[in-house]
């Protein structure tokens, strides 16, 4: 367990009680103020914080492909040793991951390593922690901070070694409680039934060890929780008061909130950041005062910042480019020499560069001093990724059928991050597909394919405009129709903000469709569609494959006018809204919902080519039903598709371990004859199910099992779906 120490300096204690003996307070809990032990010396408040540790992704060969997985390591599993008297041996440094394959797979936390060098006269012990009030969060924080708990599998040498280890835990535990706002905490540590500072402690340990592991008990009485009182920010250069930054409210740095030391440090960082963002590049915190008043139970905090002069941006120096044209980076600089320094501008520049996958890493550094012109130079150091990439993916569903995709691509085709990707997909149709003779077709006729290319040119007009060209030749086999032909599109996408993008273009489609129940072996009807697709997206989510917060709105309108050559004059509209709400700070419980709607206007149902009609059912729609099996039917009961669509899903995504999650879900949806959804014909189908997620560095691997709740004759009893990424 790595426990970095951060200090809240210049702490004063106001108390009407006389200070008890310092040495006694370090060894045993005392009544009244115990702040000195918690501060580790009376002038510093040391906060214990525990960062997350992240493991590197691993690659395992599985069957015919590769399975990428991230062995996420829980806090405390990767050890960086912290010196403590009588608590470490040299054999402990450089701990490694000693978990088995199945422990890694299912996210079981790593147990501390056994010492590689036997300890002479080792004294095994067991740790029990009692917290008054049965506060599980406090108990876990105590457990995380305790050397006794962390090193319990590395027993000390001799009875005196155990007593010393237990005594050395007290300052750490007091510091932990003080960092959480409990400045009157009373803590005792006993070994073999006696306090560690008792003279008989060593003898009692020697007696207890004869019968097994020595019992060690940590008792914690948190006392009252101190809260923030008066909070001030001061310009150290002028002594004038400074308006607090808006970030203080989000950090809960406000009167009445728990007086946690980590919040004070975050508030101080936010104060400095506010000055840096308005031009004071060399702003720094110079002093912080925290007064703990035992009479009121408040902590009054004064933060002092030295702003320094207002600084302006200087020249930008670019290094690290190999195949990439350096002007590609220079065009995306979000400021000009002479502009007032701003961390927001630097962050926007960094975010812009990181949005291109041509870079493996991006480092933007401020100069340590002003140049001869009195401006601050900026250094940009990049590392390029390998230009070519190759990969494949696969998914399976007993209702949608299997599919395999392979791709090859180039990230920097002509030196300005132009991206080319070639894809080939083969899929097998599920369900009962009939030919003209009324018999099921052969497995060869069930096979579909999609061969395509995508070419992207970033910054075609301005740095916000990207050119996207796509071309595909496909054969799409479903239970309702078979489509075969060419699809192409060209468009320009503009990023108006970090969240909002829009795209407009021209699409062309020349294909034929064969009704699955009439002739799947050649004859069919050709159609041509020339469209003007317009799409807008507003996305505030934090991840594409596994979002935990935010929402995503996408709307598309595509008119296919006959004067451009379309055989059907119609307009197709679709809209999708999804939202994600984290129910806890660690984002282990996510409530997710999705609604999708569609409508076709300007043409009758039978004038709309079947590949452009709306169907519901399947893994991306209503799970538990066959792919495209929900919708209007003809006189023979065959699904023919509709001119409108309505779908919805709700999921509760719960992480059981760092790598395993469980997702109960409910889906509903239907397609309808008219351009507006109608509920008169009982066209809505419902399903419910449970999913399993295995979280990797690439995104979650998904396994869902669903069952329809209002199935008709011929509907499957259940559906199974496997793919990479969440369902929405």
C-alpha cells in the first residue's frame, strides 16, 4: 500500500483544556484534545490518501484470436514502501503481482507477498478493528492506513518487534482520523489483551504466541466530526482578500462541510489554478493557516497565494515529429504569441492533439523562465504511434447470428494524419430463411459480407472540419430480405465544441433487394437512393465504450429527393437519446437508459425499400427476440417492416469486482406501419434479462441473456449476445 503524505502546515489548536503529556498521548488515547498525536508533532496535519493503482493491459492467446484484458489492480495491491519504525524489512521492497490466473481474471485483490527471507523468531498475529458507530467507511480507512493490517502476512521478529510495530501504528491512525475531520478521535491498540504501552505487553505476547496467532485489537472512537468555519483567500503580495473560485463549492470547501485536509489542499490548488488561468503563470501558494477550535468544533482556514506578474504566451517549439508534418500541430495551437497566458488555452490545445490517434503521447510544457521578449515559451513534445494497424473482432448471438470482422488501417497516410481503414466482415444470418420454393436456403445463401473503406482528412477547411469518405459493397441477409449492392458517402463533420458536432454530406446507394420468402437466389428489385444526410450529436459522456456519466443525443435527417435520381422520394429521420447516472463516487453503480425513435415520411410503406424500413428486435434493439422480428406483418404473418420505430432500454450496471460486473436490464420496442408510432395494434414487445461484463483496457466484454416477456408463437425462448462494449 502506497500512502503519500500531504501536510497542512501552520495548524493552531484552540482548547480550554490543558495539553496532556505528549509522550502519553502518542502511546495511549487521552481524553480531551488529541490533535498533537494526530498531527505527528503538533504543527503539521498529515493527511493519508491512497491513490488508485492501474495495471498494464495483458494479452492472452485464446482460440483463433486475441483477447485483450486489463488486470485492474485495487488500491493497496501495488506496494510502494513507506518508512515506519519497526514495520518493514528489506525483503518487502518491490512487491510483485502474485495472483493466480483466475484471481486476475475475476478481479480478486492481491494479498501481500510472503517474505522471501525467513524472519527469525517470527510472531504471527491477527488484527481486529472496532470502530464506535460501526462506520464501515471509517473502518476501511483505518484498515488502509494500518501497518499492522498491511504487514500481517509478514510477521515481525520477536515479541518486542510486534509491540513496536503496534506502537508505530498509532501516529498513522491519528493522522488518518484528523485528515477526515475527526480531531477528538480516541484510539488504542492492544496486543494479547493489554495496551502496547503497558510494561507487560512483551511478556503477554510471548505467552500468547505459544497457543497460536497473537490477537491484536485496534479500537477507534471517532468522536465528533469537525466542520469548516471561516474560509478566506488572501493575496499574499497585497494582503487584500481574494474572491473564492467557483471550484470551492464543487470541492465542498464551504462552512458546515467536513473539515477534511484533502479538501483544503484541493481548494488551495483551485485557488492557484484560477490565478494561472487569468495570466499569472507563476502563481503559487505561499502559506495556509488552519485553526481548529475545540469550543465550536470548527476549522477556520486562510489560504494565501502569491500571484506573480501577468505573463503572455511566447513562441511554440515542436519536437518529436517523425512522419507527421510539424505544421499539422502548429495549425492547432489555440493561442498566439502575445496572448495572455491561460491554462484553459493550454488544456484545449492538449485535448485537441490527444483527439488524434496519430499520437502515442503528447507533452506540453511551460518554460521555466520568460524569454528575452518577456514572454513564456511553450514546448510541445510528441511521440507518434506506428502508422499502420491491423485487428479483428467477433460477436455472436443466437438470435442475430455470428459475425467476424478484420481490418487494416493507416493513421498518417500523407503526413497530415489522414486516416485510411479497410474493413471486411462476414456474417451468418439466423432465423428461418426461405427461398422461392418455400424451403430453407443453404448455409452458403445465409452468408452475408461487407467490404468497405473509410478515408478521413482532418482539418480539410479549418481545423474543426474533417472530410469523411466511405464506400462499401455488401450483401446483407436477414430473415425478411436480402440486400446486395454498393453504398457510398462523402461528408464534412465540424466540431463546434467539445460536446457538439454536426455533419452534412451526400450519400449514394445502388442495390437490389430480394424478399426472403420469394427469391433469395438472384432475382430482385433494384433501387437507387441519393440522399443528403444531416446529423448532429451532443455528447457529454466520459467514454465511448463504457460511459459512467453524462448524456448523448444524436439526430439524423436524410431526404432522398427524386430530382437527384432517387427511385423513392422520401425523408428518413432518426433520433437517439441515452443517459448515464453514477450512483456512487467510485462509479461502480451506473443507471443507464436509452430511447430511440424513427420516422419515414413522403412515401407509402411498400414504396420504401425493405433495407430502409424500420424493424425492431435483436442485440441492439429488444434483446430476447430474433433480429428484425418485431414489426408490421403481411397477410401471411411475415414481418415486412414499418415507417416508424420506438425503442427503449434501462440497465443497472453494477461492478462486483474491478473486472467483473452484473447488469440487469429491461428492453421494449416496436415498429409501426404509419409514420408515427401507434400503440393500437399491440406492436410493442418487452424483454428482461441479465448481463455479465468483463472489464478490459479496451472496454467491457459483454455477455447478455434475455427473455421476451410477451412472446408470440415462433419467438425464441431466450437470446444470448456477446460483443465488445456496452449495449449502448
